[in-house]
């Protein structure tokens, strides 16, 4: 998988960050969720979730937004 950095709302260069892939998808780098929150999600063991601020979504290209 090839990643292209799209942007970050971090002032330190860490997370959160947004990347585009060469597979027509996006990768989000963010903070790990609390284990209790993760346990409340409906997802298989092979998946994970991270929390990102809404401000990070400004880096999504317009064609990635549904209805655009």
C-alpha cells in the first residue's frame, strides 16, 4: 500500500493525520480509543478504530465526500 500524506491538524507533527492510499481509500492516524469504548463497537478483531478531530476532515479531497 502506498500512502500520500494529505494533512494534519497537529502542531507537533504527530497525530491526527490523514493519508490517501493507492487503493482508493484513506488511512487515519489518531489517538487510541479507551478499551471500554472499543468494546462497545461492533467490529471484528482484525479491525481497529481511532478518534480524530473534525478539523482533520478539511484535508479530504472534494471527490471523497459523498454527494460531491
